[in-house]
C-alpha cells in the first residue's frame, strides 16, 4: 500500500465501525490487492491441484466480514491480521469438509 492510502483506509475503517453501510463498498478497492496477495501466498502452500483460487478466498473473506455487526479495527495492521487469520480458518474448514467427504461425509443415522 502506498503512503497516500493509509489515511483513506483509516477513515473508511472508522466509518465502517460507526455503521456506515457504504464504507465496506469503498473499502474493498483499497484493501483488495493486498488481501489477494495474502490469499495467493496461502494457496501456494496448499497441495497440488487445489481448486480454490485467491479471488474466491478473498470473496469468502468479504462475505464473512460484511456479516459482522461490530468490528473494532484500530489500524490497518489489525485488518490484515484478522484477514489472514480468517483465510486460514476458511482453508482449514474446506480441508476438514474435503476429508469428511472422503470418509463418507454426513451419514444418515
């Protein structure tokens, strides 16, 4: 991120925290390139033939974040730290689901 965008990011985070519904829409173009790089780095560590793309991972992340009612970010580092953590959880949940399907999925009891 450039030095110019950090103040813009801070303003948008405050607006989102204060309940501005348009803040998330304005925030996405600001943080998307950095989040895409983080997602790409995580996916490079996955097994060969993994079908999830970085764009899909970032989209899932935004779906999770936009459902949150109360988000408290103090600085941009918090945003990217939480984003990386949530991406790891998304990948973990997908791996668990894939392994459960391999072993019979959801059997009817």
